[in-house]
C-alpha cells in the first residue's frame, strides 16, 4: 500500500486530535437487548452484538424489485456506535440487495479452541473441505461446499467475551447466491464439546414458543439444506444463512457511470489541458526526456464540487438531502471534474520508435507523481513505455484528512467509496485521451521538434499499478473497454481482510480504537465497510476481471506479482484473488522451507509450460522477509524481516515479464524454472 512518511505524520496528528476531542476509550459495549415486538433488530441466536452472526439474511427483507429478491435492512439501533453514542447511519447499506462476496463471517463462540476443534487455519485451507470439518460453508442451491480459513480475532486476545471467530472465504462467493453457514462439534481448550446456544437449540428442537415465531421457518429451511448436504442437525452448534449481493448490486452503479459518460462523449476525444511541459537534459534526468502535466475534463457524477466528502449524484430523486431509492443509479451532476494527470515520456522514445502507452495506478493515499519513482522510470526507459497517471480520488493524498476523520464517525465512509467510483471514470477518460487520434498524440507536448508523435497510440493501451494501484486496478480492469491486459503489482482484494494484516493500517487502527473501542464492533465495522468498498475495489469485480466480462466489456488477462511476506498487502488476500480470477501459478513458487502452509498456494493451478497465454500469479521472494502471522495481525517487528513490498517492481526480470505480457499477452519465464528471483 506504500504509505509515505507524510501520511503517517498526518494520520498521527489526527489520532492525537481525535483523542483530545473525544476523550478516553469507552468500555466494551453491552450485549444486545431483546428486539422490540414486531421489529427485527437483533438476531437472538447470538446475543453478543445486535448484528451477529454476520452476514445474515435475518437482516434482509423481501424486495421484488431487487435481482436477489431481497434488500438489506439494518436498524439504526443495531449499528455500531462510536464513543459519543452515535450509531452508523445505515441508509447506504440498506440499498444493497445482499452482502459482500468476500464478507468476513462473524460469530462468537464462548471458550472456542480452534486447534482442539480442528478448524482450518490460513495455513491449511484444504482442511476446510474435509467431510467432518467443524465449519461448513455451503452453496444452498448446488449443495457444494466453499473453502475458507478461520481465525479468532487476535486483536481481542485477552478479552474472551469480545473475541469473535472470523471465517474468511478462500474464493469469492458467487453473486446473488444464498449460502448456509454451519458450526458443529466445537470444542474448548479441554477438548469438551461446547453446547449450542439455548436460543438456537430451541429453534432446532422446536421447543417452547420459539417454533412459532418468524425466525423458525427460516431455520427449518437451513437445517433442511444442511441435511441434503449430509450435515445432520444433531451436533449443530449454530447455523444461519445469507445472500450475496447480485452483479448489478455490486457493479451496476459503476457501469451506469461508465456507460452514461462514454455515450455522451461519443466518438470525440476527452477535453484536456496541458499545464506544464518539462524537458530534461540527459545529465539532469537520464531516463525521462519529458514530463507533461495537466487535467482531463471528466463528467462529474458527484455532488457539490466533487471534493472529499462528496457523494454520488442521483438526480432529483436523491437531491435536496433525500436519500436515493434502493435501485437508483448515479446521474451526471452537470459539472466537470478536472482530473489531474502526469505523463513521463522516456528518453528511449522517438518519432521512429514511439513509446508504448500505459496507465499507472499509484499506492495508498498517494499521488500520480509516483510515476517518478526510480523503478517506474527505469521500466519506462528500458521497455519504452510512456506512463500516465491520475489520482485515485477518494483514497489519494488530498483525502487523508477525510479518510482518517471518517474512522471517528463511519457514517461518513460512503463518500470514500463514491469518490473512488468517480476516480475509475477519471482513469478511463485519461486512457481514452491517450489513445484517441484527437487526444494526446495530436498535442505538441507529445510530439518531437518536427511535430511527429512520440507516443504509439496505435499499439493500444495497457495498465500497470502497484499496491493500492494493484487493488483498485483489479476493479478498473474489470470495467475497462480500451485495454485488455493489466499488470497488478503487490495486489490483492478485500480490504476487510487486508487492513488489519497491514502495517499501514496501524495509525487508522489507533483512530478506530479511540472511537469504536469494542473489539466486536470493530470486526463488524470492517465487514460493513466491505459492503460499500465492493463498489470500488477488486473484491466486488473479481468474478468478471478475466473470462466472465461485465456487459459491454472485453475479457482481460491479468499478471499478478506478489511479494512473499509482504508487510503492507497480505499475500493471503492475493491468493484469494488468484483463485477467483483463475490465475495460474509460476512453479516452483518458493524454495522449500519458506512457507508455513501445509500445502502452499492451495487451490491455484500451476502454469504447465512457457510461454503461457493467460492470467498468472508470480511470487517474488526477496529473501529478506519471513512468512507473516497466521492471524489478522500485521507482520510488524524484526522477526518478520525487511518489508519486501517494493521488491518485485524493482527487479529487471519482473519488469521484463510485465513488459512482454502487456505488449503480447504472453507470460514468459524470467526465473529459469526456479523460484523468483
């Protein structure tokens, strides 16, 4: 995620300020109170917190206008509250027609010992599909089981009454699909069976008044689904179901923005303004001959001036402070965003050999000037690429105060996901300007002294991004119409998995601790945020990145470069992405003795031979890092070695592999049949 020092400083200042303003951390939240008569607020089968277990169809209502036939319905009183007692406003969540395809599955099991129970950890995902596995994650329609790993929340160690079991799908869950979760044969540290919660047992046994309330038919259906899959009711500790959001629910807003904006653009080039052209002398800059900066005119789909805190614009139905209807799609606001851009033309480019064209995606809360980094300039000149970048607004440098502030009151978070969707459109418009005959190639800034182009627009467009640029780049690739190949450096998907496994999240964790101190609430918050983040990161789009493209979109190929032991972007989450998009693995991926896994890279098929045409994942081992913790903790501390996050992008072999892939669609072996490097 590449957090610069200035980011750490700004966030640290915000942490201090929020502590002064808000005061000391509050005590742990009390257990959920019984739901009011006639109102489905809290699920009685897990009284630890109102939204547990999560995700859960108990918190949905029927909706015939929705692709899933359901609509999420969270009561405001059920949402986590900050230390000032303000609950998260649920309106934006209640527009969803289901839950995240990568949602952490949360429940509390008092006294649970995962080892004594035999629960599959991240180091042995294959165990999750064993016939007698204590956790079953079941596709209710097909009866097929889904692989996962599970862990106790390591941040709540020492607080057993607030420590949740977190079950993480090892591949994205199918859109619009209902899943059943079953827990059985759970044991404590002494090896004794943990009895089922009384409320759940009453439903399963049809005992007392429980068999007559509205929850009973749903639980009977769940038990029947499990029985068909060979999971008996006897021995169940807990079972519930949830529905994953539909493709339209996950991507429909962004597709409406893309398709509307490009329909209005038609065959024209996007408007742009060049604000500065800097020609470098060879002794001043040996790799880059010219830098061009400016702005692209992009239709705004945001409210107000489009700055931090602005929201997607939904027209009159969502205007004047009125929340948009559940099925509303964004509409243009009638104004224009001046999206910044910066392009570097390499010294290797000439009129006789114009540079290839590629967008570049910058890292966490950074700037497009990341293309000035040494590794990017080296690849630019060595392989003759002009890289152009714009800001990931929503999660760019200018958003640091807003993003940090949102963790003090998460009702503000929807603006982050909304602005990120506008940033996707900004990238698409920048890409169109790069390859359009009336775009950059027609401007003197991109021509030599004889007015001949220095960029090769006829060679097509490509994408290369690192860290946040790899994470958001997966989603951007899924909606891209002007390119079909993307190189994703140190990528992954699913911020709800990534954040607490990243050293970059430490300042934000401190803000969270000061404002939402309850450990149960924190895990629920990460799961809730993922539901909206899906609209603007790879987790919501991964099932359409490669061979099942979204409407009006070509299929794509993706090359993933993963850093073994990465301190900033969890390799475990990168593996989930590789399984989901069908990327094949360069083998041997690691030399013996490096991985802690029972079967390293479980569920990812190997590349059988080179050259290979398809999507791929390559593991780069710096030799200076060690395997990360097998929990939801970041690899902070000397025992994890040096952070290899920036290692792959700096390797000549990795740059060569990326260049060949982007230009030809072919993956070549740059590691001579051995682990990389």
